[in-house]
């Protein structure tokens, strides 16, 4: 075998697979740091600033601490399900990143380097499906703990995710309808060439998707499954050490995933802004990946901002919001979009 | 639904039971059927200890009852002792006591509102409240040297005179806190999530509140205008011009609003007291070995948590024969079950926060 083929056929894919695990991890570290610092800043505190530059290594220190913690399995717990659920949650959100493109492909010499691991024609469906699988981990974890708080957390989580899947599906349909594809790369490409990003074209879809996305990731103000003042720590109350870290990392990975989806579906993925404005054309020189990161970081920041501002929803209001507002709204939105598309 | 009633134990180690309270909650799905508070985890045998301590020695114990409002406890005890002694203390001391007690009310209400908001997920509000409270703690630190277990009142007066440093700090806090309260109200008052979580939640009718002996902001939120500072003035509260906020809803939202308004009124009282601070002695000479002629007395004050009373029976020695405390948190906690019944599990923490209990005072 020639060395070149070996590199292209084997080394690069393996490197990509490693990268697709490392990239969410790095984002998680940045995100944990960002969240703690930004929330502290909003609340007039300092936040962690001792470990590393401005406390950047704090998440790593925390992870190390969790790594060395004792692994506790409650006596009456179902050990198999108890053990399997943290990897399940983690696996589903990490695997989804295989289908998330991180930038446009570029040529290095004679080789085209794609910034995605798998180019699937049904990428959007896969990502949505995989992110929904994570709920099973939460249900199993809450159920297998054989404890009441995790059970209630898991129950809430099931209802929450089931409710919010529907508006997500319905709003995604509007985007798919315009781009004519459920391939994530196609959706981004469709927003290129002077066309308006879908976020501005379909503002209702974006808002509904974003709200549902926050609810889907169990974040404030929809963090009921782990509402600390009521359910202590919700579904992961009984977990300790590395398994707890798995849940924790999975939650942040999921946030990164939802932000990535928002950016890809509604804000042109790696595309630079203002492609038509002449004197801003230098923005196009910045690599797509950087734009992509900037946009993701913006939405991750909004996550933190919302968390620091709003009180938590109550269970019944949460369900009401989904079924009485978001589902009808997204249905109406779908009809209007379809009608407009055919009339114009 | 085929989901049986389950019994949940909230506490004694739970993030939002204000210390070591245990609630035995029976829920059907998420609907609360029964709440049984189980107390006593912080019992230190205070009332028995007091029987073996001299009158001035009891004073530091009272700091540890309601540790979020130490001065109010000091004041209630000291006023009872003075009533038993039958002495009239100087006007200046009375005014300084009013200033300290109202500062303490501010601090206590700030932490009450903060914790209540924190329990419903608005963590930032807690931090904003605590920043303002920090200013008040600084005042106490400057005045007495202590921050939390402030020992701000003595039998016969106050330990120190108010100097320029302290009044300056008080004026600075008074200038700063209204803005902070406005921030908090901006975050919460018109917030739909907040309104949904508090309006019509934990409602208690005035007659029930009266029957259960509910006092303090929780009582005034049911439409019952009862404030000892107005109704049975002590410590020359009759000199000051202030209002007693009363709302009729009886729910968590009204309790929150009453507290916010009471903070404003407290600041009004402090301002008036500072402006009209009379000259003169700030304490009476009280013998170190204080012997009180036999007799018994009961005196109540309006503490931030409610009506705080001390019953003291003296047998003529330097130690009281019996000291009994009527602690507002203990009595207010009784109404928890009535307020929670039929509400959702998530509401328990909010209702508990709106009752503003302190376990040090309940368990004594």
C-alpha cells in the first residue's frame, strides 16, 4: 500500500474520529468555564479564577476530582441499568457530532478535507434522533437508582422531552421545506449565495426551535428534571464520581449540539455574515470554522444569560407552554410557510 | 394513573429546607396531599440553659435563635427584662435600638426574598439581595464588631454610641438599597414565570391565619393589618411616620410584595431616626449582678419573621426562674400544610421560602 493512500484512507478518518470526541470535550470545558464566569459576572461575583489563566483550567481540576471519587452504586439499585445509563447519555450526544459539519471542505494539495466525519443525506434526522436517545439514559438512570427524587426527575424528563420533540420536529420541517434537503451540509449551502439566512426568513421557527432546544437540554428555565431546590439533583442524585461527570458532560455536550443545530439551520453555519455588503467583504477571509465557533459561542452565551436571569418554570406551566403555545404556533407557522411558498 | 401515592422525605439534608427541617411529604404524582414538618434537629435546649444563666448572660444566647435577625431577638429579650425591672431607658438609646432593629429587618427581609427567589430558580436575585445585605453586615461590624451574631443591644441601652463612621455607613446603605430593590423588582414583579409560580400559590384565608396564630408579613399579606410597632408601640416607634403594608391575596406573591414594601418603610424609619436622633445618654447604669424582684412579664416585638415574645419569670435572684420564648417561625410553620395542600410539589419550596422560617428559632 502506498503511504499516501494509507494516510488518506486510514489516518485522516481516525484523526477525525478522535477530533469529533475531543471537540465537544473542549467545548464542554470552555462552556463550563464560561458559564461559571459569566453567571458570576452577572451576579456580581468573581467566579473561579485561580486554576490556570482566569480559571480556565478549573473544569479540568473538577473533572480530575470527580475521576478520583468513589463510585457508589446504591444497594437496591439495578446495577446494570444504573451503569449503562451514563454512557448511553454520553454516547448519544457524542455520536450526533459525527453528522454535524464544522465548516466547509477545503483542498490541501490534491486532497479534499471535509470538516465532518460522516456526510449523511439524512443528517438532520439522525442528529435529532440521537439527541432523543439520550432521554433513555435519563429514564434508566432515574429508574434504576431506586430512589424517589431521581424517579421524579426522570418522570419529569420524559414528559418534558416528549412534549418538546414535537415543536422541534414541526419547526425543522419549515427549514427542510425551504432548503429541499435534510442533509445538514445542503441546508447550509442553501443559505449561501446572497440568500437570507433561515433565521431571518423564518423568525417564528427560530424562536420556537430555540425555546424547545433549551427545554430539550433540560436547561434553565426549563431545568425541572434536575431542579436543585426541589429534587436535590434530579435524575443523577444517586450518581457519583465519573458517572456523575458523564451526565454533566453530556448535558453540556447536548447544549453545544443544540447551539450547533441552531447555527446550521437558522444562521448559515460557517458562512460569514453580510456577504453582499462590499466594504465588509473582508469578513469572508476569516475561515468558516471561526465564524461557526463565534456563532455557537453566542448561543451558548445566551443559554447562560437566560439561566442567570429567569426563575424556573413549574411543571404544569412547562407542559402548558409546549402544548398550548408552541405546538399550535409551530403548526400554524408550518401552514403559513407552506402557503406562502406556493403563493409566491 | 396507576401511580400510587409516594411519601417523600425532604430534608433534613435538602438544599432548600432552610437548615435542618425535615418535611414528610405525601404526593400523588406531583400533587401534595400531606406535609408534615418534623423539627428538632437543631435543638440546643436553649430554654433550659437560660434557667442556669444570669440575665446578661442570656443575651448572647438570643443571637443564636434567629441568626438572620440577631438584633430583633436581643431587643425582644432586653425589652422584656427592662419591663420586668420597670425602668425607662434614655430616648437616644431607644432611637439607636430602632435604627439597629430596622437595619436588621432590612437584612432579614433581603435574605428572605433572596432565598425565596433562589428556591424558584432565580439565583441572581439571591446574590443581589446578599450584596445589599453585605452593606448592612458591614454596618453591624463597624458598630459592634460582629456581623451575623450581632450583639447590638444591652440591658439598659445599647453598648456604644452611634458615631460618624456608622451613621455614614448607614446613610450610604440607605442610598444604595432602593436601587437594588428596584433591580430585584425589575427581575421579578412583572415576570410571567415568577407570577405563575407565586400568584394564587399557598393561599391562606385570614380566618385560618388568625386561627393558626400566623404573624408577621405572612399575616399582613392576608389582609389583616397587625403590626406591633403600630398597634402596641414599643421603643418609641410611635414617634416615627411609617405605614404598615397590607395586601389581601394571602398568597406567595403578596408575601413577597409585603416584604419588599416593608423594606422601604424600614428605610423611612431609619432615616427619620437618624435625622431626629436625640442627644443624651445611650445607656442606663445597670448593676453587673442584676437581681430582679420577683414577678413575671411577657413582652412582644415585631421581629422580621413575625411576633417575637419573651415570657420571663423572676424569683428575685440573678437568674430567671423560667424564660419562655414565643418564636414566630415555630408558629408560622404550622400553616405550611394548609398552604401546601393541593398545590404541586414544586410549590412547597416556594411556600416554605415565603414563610421565611429560621430553624434556630424553631428548635431553640
